[in-house]
């Protein structure tokens, strides 16, 4: 465990959180320790394409490769970004933000605006805000417009869209933010977002 502890000491807090979560999921198997400690990107990339690999192993490999800027992690990270387990989505969002792949913003926009996956869209919305890409504001506007319907059950996603648009300060968001003022759960954040644009 000494080598693993030393390795984690040099890592981000985000990786510490992922490592602790996946240590429990893996049951402390030897494969977990190897993937946490290895510096061999070929070994990590092999996990992404090898058959019958557990999800925790693929997540470790994709996260580490993504944070290192290795594009081979992109497809796995996009799948994890929209996973039903929100913690996987958050970890994937962090790695994708560091991967610096030009496809990332388009993929996140597609996930954030997919009406069939709204329940899992929060990490994609947060990623779009962090990226500040050309796709970010249009995707958040489109997602928020849909989420302002009377029976939409996703207030956390809607709130993240409002806050993200406030961060982006894109004038195209003004109409939808004004509409959000009429929603009790969003009014304070929408007012703050509009104030930032003034």
C-alpha cells in the first residue's frame, strides 16, 4: 500500500475521491492497486478495449488517461459522463475538462440537450459551463427552455443551467433567464445571472 499512498499523495483531490469510491467497488482486488499505481499508458489504454473488464477498472483507466491528455479515453469518458450513477458522471466531467479534446463540447451539448437523458444531464451541464466553448451557451439555453415547462421534474438540472448561463454571461440567454424569474426554485439564481450580464 505504500506505493499507492505515495501515488495518491501527488494526485488531485478529485482523484482521491474517485480512488476511494472505486477501492470499495472493486473489493480491494489486486487489479485495482495496479491501475491506481501504474504509469504505463498502454496498460491503461488496454483496459478500455479488453473484453469483460469491470466498470470500475474502465473508469480508473479512462480517468487517468483523460487527465493525462490521452485521447484514447474520450469515448469511455463520454459514456461515463451520462451514466446513471452521478459520481461517475462527475469524475468523467473532470477528466474531460482536462483532456482538451475538441469533440468534448459537442458531446456534452448533445447529452445536456437530450430529453431522454435529462435525469443524468447534470454533469454535462456543469462541464459545458467549465469549458466555455462555442457550444456551451446555446446548449444550456436549449436545455433550460425545455426545463421551464410546468411539469418538468428536474430542478437541479434547470438550476445548473441558470447558474451556468450566469457564469458564461452570454447575452443570448437573457430571454430564457427572464422567463426563469417566474419559477420559484430558479428566480433567485436567474436574477443573479441577469445581474452579472447587466
